C-alpha cells in the first residue's frame, strides 16, 4: 500500500447522488483511498459511483451522520489506515493540498482537526443564519469541552491511527460534532486547527 493509499478519506453521505461524484473524483486523482458510507440513501446514489475505485459501505437503515462517520472510522482502522480524513459529501470543502491540511500535522500530533474559519482558511457564501449557528456552537462547545475552535461543525477532520483506534462516536446524529471534541479531551488526544481548507456553501434544489 503506497503512502497516499494509507490515507483514507471518509465520506458520510445521504441522498447526495447529484454531487457525490464531483466530490470523490479529485480525491481519487490524488491517490487516496475513499470510503463512502451510504447512510441508507433513497436516491440510488450507488449508481453514481459504482464504476469508481472506492470502498462503498451502506447502512441498512438511516442512522445519521455521526453513525456514518463512526462506521467509516471503524472500517478505516480495520483496513490498516495510517491516517483518516472525514470529508463532507456535498463538496462544500475544497482543499489545495490534503497533506498540508491534515496528515502532515498528524505525524506530530495524535489528532488534528482542520477548519475553514481561521487565519489562512477561506470561507465563501456563508448565510447569515449559518454564521450565527457556527459562532454559537463555538461558544457552547468551548464551555462543554474546553476546546475553543473557530468552526465547531466543519466536516473536515484528520486523525492518525492512534486516534482512529480511540475515537468511538455514540451520538448518531448532529450531536456527534460536540462529542468528537469531548472524545479528544477525554482520551488526552492532541488537537489543533490547520490551514488549507477552502469552504464554499451552496444551495442545492
């Protein structure tokens, strides 16, 4: 397995057949291993990716994003991943260099979270209400976990194999974002925000 193949990109997805291919293709081109976790989609998403060289895992019932991420983490760990990156299925996050944003920092830190709302990151077209939600979540999560991040709900996170073996998400739905931070603290994992993420919010109809 090459160095790039040991980096697993974990993509939780639900009814993203219109955009999932555009999200996956740039990752494949960089040589990374893609694990698509289909959370029991009803839009035949598998038809959009069945010809791609990826690992496709499907839930038999819809469990939520947190559960899909945990399924991806377990799959990556059992498959021998050295590093794993969680990545939104709707193509809202674009990276110039995955290595700069995640795996390089994972080599020196046990766990690394990368976000768009920080010096060096770019965020575009963020709705006003969404900005308020993000800022509120930052404060709430900071109080609850002691980890003050600039964007508590960004879908891009990278971790090394040690963290993969220790992260056990039990919150199936969106509460997993806060639980992630609690698990980092409770397992004494090191965490820092990195640079290189480019976040663009789009509305799909």
